[in-house]
C-alpha cells in the first residue's frame, strides 16, 4: 500500500525529478518512493524529538529560590 502523500510529491516534481532520482540512487535507495518515504519519516522523527525535548524542558523547570548574599536580608 502506497502513501498518497509520497505519490503526490513524486507527481509534482516535474523538472526536479531527474535530480531527485540521481540523489536517491546515490544514497542507495532502490526507488524514488523509498527515498521520499525515508525523507518524510526523518522529518516526523525530528518533530517528535523536538516535542519530547520541549516537554522535558518544561518539566525540568523548578522555581528559582533567590539566594541572598548577606545574612541580614
């Protein structure tokens, strides 16, 4: 079963199709479809990792206690 998003991307390449085919073969992909499938999965993984990092950053924030330099204050 083919992903319709990838099929649309390949159909809309027009003049860049030859370039993308050469790039896919240079990187070792058997087809243009496999190349774009990998490309999209990497983008999704990057977005997921970014979301996880932002969640971790939000949970790691602790209220800052102000330290005073002298004992009288």
